[in-house]
C-alpha cells in the first residue's frame, strides 16, 4: 500500500508545475482560517457547501472569487442571512450563482445560519473540536476517529445540515489543517486507480471505503513521520483523480 502511494506521488511530481509547488507550500504552512466569529464561520462553511456534491471546482471558484456568493448572502452577516428567504435569493441571484450547481445549497446555507444563530454550542463544537490536529503516532489516529465520531453524533443530534455527513465534516477539518483528507469522488477515483484500498467489493459501503482511504493516508503520514502530511497527500489524490480545478497543477501529459 505504501509503495502505491509513493508511486502516485512520484508520477505527480514528475509532471507538476510551479502552481503545484505554491499550493503544496500553502498547505504545509497550515494557513489559519479565521472561524472564531459567527460571520467568518458561516462564510467558510458556505464555501465548502458550494464546492460539494460534484460541482465543477473551477466554476465554483469563479462564483466565490468574483463575490457573487457573498453578495447573494449579505456578505455573510449572520442576522441578515437568518432572515433570508432562500427562494428569493435563488430567484434574484441564480444567474450568477449557477456555478455551484445545486440550488438546494442556498437552502442549506440559510438553514445552517439559523442553527448557528440559535445554538451557541454548535459554534463551539465546530471551532474547538476535541480532535488532534496533527497525528504523530498510530494511537493519535484512533483518538482522531473516536473524537470524530462523537462530533459527528453531536452535529446529528443538533440537526445540523450538511456537516453531519462524514465526507463534508472531513472536508471541513481538512480545510482547517487537520490531518485528514476529503474522500470525495476524485479521491476515491484515485484510490481505485492506484489500488489504495484493500476492499473494493460492492457490498462494502461507500462510507466504509472512504474511511479506509482516510485512515490509509493518515497511517502513511505517521509511518513516514509526516514527510508528506495528509493535507498535501489530499492534493495528490485530487490531481490523480482528475478534479477539474486540480488539473492546473500538472502538465496535460499526466493524463495521457
């Protein structure tokens, strides 16, 4: 399994460009995402929702970078978003938001804002999760998943939309620099192509295969003393899986 990951890394490195080096450097620096107030937390979570559900990542990036999502959602001012009617937002702004692909995402963001507004415990759970950020030993991995399961259960009890699902919650933690990856369709495609999973039978649930991939990456990082942390290996998987936005980090020959 380790050799397969090393082979994947070697091939990406062979075809990588300066944009790849810049992104790797950014991911290694653990850039702190400010989620310590309600508006910043809502903004960050909204961006993650926008990228979800197989939306074309390059199209979503345009919607975010040009300010369309921020404008439609009142610059993420919590009280203003709470008061929004999602149907009105879609009717007025969808032409500029359609890059996020699913209109239901606007409903989920508004619902999330209302949950954040009505329950202070939710913000605390999300901004101060009792999960180890860096994994240096095998025992740390077990601690990670024990705390992860408790957080996931708490979010479910609170009725939190979207982030009570394992993939989205892992995406959130990954975005804050925690030692995990987002096991999305691109990552799973890469795992299949590079034989990174022990079980790929149909009777094995997708969630179990996703968790196995995350654990495989975490173990590889620990065993190599975090030579390549999960946040960086996540980028390798996105490239190998052909995610649209990640294709810019390698020469086109990588995919031929």
